[in-house]
C-alpha cells in the first residue's frame, strides 16, 4: 500500500499524469471550505482520453467494451477508447458515458491522485485544482469544520489507496509476462469499402504490444497451470478477447463520421 499523508505542508511534486493539469497537495490550509459540486455530466474532463491506463483486475470487464493494449518499454496496459488522439468516442457531449460502457478506475478516481514528494520521500494526496467541479462551498466538502478530512475525502483516500494496490499488482503481472517472453508487436488495421463495393487498401490503425497466443500455447503445462492458479491466465485471455474490439471502434468511428456529415448537411438536428 502507498505511504500517504492526508494533509500537506508543501513539498516538490513531480511527475505528470493524464487529465491532471494543475495538481495540488490537498491540505486544510489551502482547501478548507472547498469541495466538489455535483454535475449531471461529470466526465467531461475525460474527453481527450482516447487511451486510458487500466489495472489488471479490470481486464475481465473492460474486455467487453474496448481493446486492451500494452505500450512503451514498461508495457503499460491501456484501454483504447478512441481511434484519434484526444477523442474518447464513448463519451457523450453531455459529459456522460454511453450506457453500458465500463468506466476505468483511473477515470473514476479523478480529481484525486497520489503524487511523489521528493523531499519527504513519500506519496501525498493531491487534487486537480483545474477540475471544473472543484469549487468553494461544494456539495461534498474536502474537510470538516475542524480541519479533519470529511467522509467524502476519506472515501476518496481509500479508493486511491486501493487503486495503488491494484497498480502494484499490475506491475507484477507485467513483470511476469516479460519473464515468460509473452509480448509481441501487434498491429490493428481496417480495410475500407470503396464506393463500388470493392475492398480498399488496408489502413493501419495502431501498433502496440500484445500477448502472443503462439508463445502462450508453447508454455509448459506446469507453467500454464501456474498461470491458471494465480489468476493471470484469466486476465491474459481477457486481453486477447478484447482485441476483437478494434472492429467495434472502427464501426463506431464510421457511424460518428456519417452522423456528423448528416448533421452538417442538415439532415438531422
């Protein structure tokens, strides 16, 4: 579990993360009297999140919604929520996700996040001060009148702590896959249809790391049994199944483009 402080008296915060443009250590001196106001559509901040970090325990449910890929030297797992940068295709204009869409924990923890304090050598709880729903006298205050963390803040701290535990599990999962040499470079492509109904030239959508089914199937039976018993095999298959979601993203992209064209032409309101 992360070492955290509920209150902060300063320190150098390092690192940057998706969605958080103005992280501040949460403290009663700075944020007493402030809180979160309820919004009908609270997820507008996630609009640029076309690829969102995912923890391994989310794979089984996330695979039903979108592709799960691995990127970079660290093989960070991401939920692909759009084909174009800064475009989350599952997020509606009103700041809500489409019905039935799984919302990653990374998004649900916002505006809270742990950050590194290099001076104190620990993680401290921060908020994104730029979040539109953080206001003076919010519906859900950060602190009680005596300066102690409110029930809302305590619940958020617990959520962030649990998220950190899941992040550590994810790092161990990735390390296991690396040790077994199960990663390979994969590509996602789409073959458009020409106006005359013939197949067009294939177009590459993405290049990423994925788990090789060939390498997985070549593992010794005792190693497969070990992966089964520790739960890793279930998450591996969830990732593999999720890759069928590329077709869904392409279909959704085509639909949204046709819808936008029809709206521009005045065919729909």
